[in-house]
C-alpha cells in the first residue's frame, strides 16, 4: 500500500490516472452517439448499452478516485479547498454535477416527452449540463499542469487537451464535416436527401465552425505551454479518431492528422523568428483543415464546384486569422516568450539587491497582477527562487509567500511602509476595489497613492530577496 500511496502523492501520476479514465469516458460518449446516429431513425441497442455502461462506469471510477484523494488530503490536515491536487477541485465538483444530471436525465423524458432521436436527445437540459461538466472533468490534468507552472506540455497534458477538444466536438457533432460529409457525391455518405443549397449551407457551416474550434485550441495550447514537435498532431489526431467513431468515417481521419502536421510545421518554422505566432497560427490551422478536407473529398468524390471549395478555404483562413488577432490581447504565452532580461535559466537564477534594479519590482507587479490566476502565477520566475519554492504547486507556494510578505508589510511600524502594505493588501489580495476606491479608503492623494504603490513593489521584492539569500545560506534538510 505504501508504494500506491506514494504514487498518488505525485501529481503527475494523478494526471495519468485521470487521463486514462477520462479517455474511456469520452470514448464511451462517442460510442453512445454512434449507436444513435449511425443508422438514421434507429438506435443500435448493443452499442448504446455498451456506451452508456462505459460512460457510467468511467464517471464512477473518476469520482471515486477524486473522493479518495480528497479524503487523503483531509487526513493530512489540508483545508477542504486544498485537499485535492491543484486543478482537481473543479473536477470533483463537476463530477458531482454530472452525477446529478445523469440521475435527472433518466426521468427527463418521462416528464418532458420528445422525439427520442437527434438533437432532441443531445440538447435536453440534463445532457447540456452533462457536457459542460464533462468539459471540466476531462480538463483536470490540463489545468493541473498549468497551475504547477509547467512550461512544456507533456503527453498527458496534450491528451487532456485532446479530450477537452473532443467534448466540444461532441457538443457540435451535428455540424461536423468528419461526421456528415455534405459535399460528398456518394449518396451513402450524405446523411439525407436534401436540396443542394441546404447541403451547401450545412457543409460550409460545419467547416467554418470546426476549423474555428481547432484554431482556438491550437492558440490556447501555444499560449499556455511550449509545444514540442508533434504536439498539435497528437491532439488533432486523437480528436479525429474519436469523432470518426460517430459514423465510422475513418477515411477522413487523415484530414485531422495532416492539419496537425501543418500546424506543427508552422510552429517550427515560426520559432526561428522573433515574436509569437497567434493570428498566423489560427489562420494556418483553419486553412489547413479546410484545404486537406477539400483534397480528401476531391479524391473520394464531391458535388461542390471548385469555386465554392476555394471560397470556403479562403473564408476559413480569414476567420481563423481574425480570431487570432482578436484573441491575442491578454493571452498569456508560455515561458518561451519571456523577455531575455527576465528569463529564468534553471540553476542560474540571478537575483540582485541592487537598489537601481527595475527588474525585481516589475516581476513582483506581474506576479501580483496574476495573483488570482494560478495558471499564470505558476509561470512567474519568482516561483523558482530559493525560499519561495517549497516543493508543491508553484502558484500556491508563490501566492502564499506574497500574501505573507504583504501582510508583514501592512503591519510595519513605519507609516509609509505600512501604507504601502495596506494598499497592496486591499488592492491585490482582498480586491476591495479600483485604485480610486483604495485611495479614498486609505485617504491618499493620487500622487501619494502611486508613490506608495511603487514603494510596495520594491519592498516586497527586497523581502523576497532576503528570503532567497537566507535559504541559500541555510539550506533546509528534508
């Protein structure tokens, strides 16, 4: 039992277990969808029972595992909101919500009769709640990696991202080109006989929607982590395989694979240039998805004209590029985009008490701005300082030290130092209100407020400096 307990003490082992269970969970959901939509108007009972049983069993295992970790954390003396590893408190809450919706769903059709097929099943209120809860559950390892301050996305993190993407594509399966190839010239592949303009409307909408979802997924992953070669290929391929299960259109899986390869190639090429790809990455992903889909359909047979295809590819690329431009503002990037003067090299952290240095207050201010965002706070170079890092979550350790230092500063005997500490405490920790509210609360004029603010950043930086020097002189033996 001791090796097992030691294994679960490792957050990455928890991530691995959750990814395996959640992979079964998502696959079961797609298998259930296959049973419902593969043959129009008919439910394949064997597949439906297997999918529903797998979904329920996976949920039960995941919930039981999280409860086990929760109880273990409480026994170790942690507070309830810190009992689980970082990133999993939300997963446990979502699992409980999913369970409640699962029970409610069994009685919903009796209370509100519907057609029992198609969107009448997918979009019942209990199912919508289950999909939202599933998104939170499957993204637990992804959130955990971000909150630990991991810079490079590992395989487990990427699989979690792929499962999250698959939840979104499950929710939009009615408008997915890998499920319903409306552009096909093969009557067996087209979902239904409809007028040509209806098929074009549905097919173009599907391509634009899914290319946008893929583009945003790539942008968010690139913004949060450094991606190794093949990362986006893995994410898109796993998603493509799950989506193809719905109607067994596995001949379209190469579209997802090639889209990932093009995106990874673009990241590798753009890494040679200054800056970070945002709009261009989104445009490349959206364009590659629609272009490869067009080529695939030209090979197997399509009734769409070349002019329409070219227009769709161009439109998807423009939409993706525009989304990248709009989403770039406020989007955090991985440590790969850290300015050179602030970059932290493991084992070579330089920290100076030079009073003329502006780097320290800048780092403190950036960390305080991210105090309520663990994913961003965990990537702060301050979290790697001796005396700050305590072997746990980088975000939690740094937040704890910053709050303690600000509290000490607020109780300082020096009037100016105390004002600076109270200012930081009210604005960053307690979040009392805006600058104007804090000025009025502390009876400070605007010039004095900003002088105290800068003084607070400098004092906190100096205190972190002292902690770091002390930790280096007096190493703690575990």
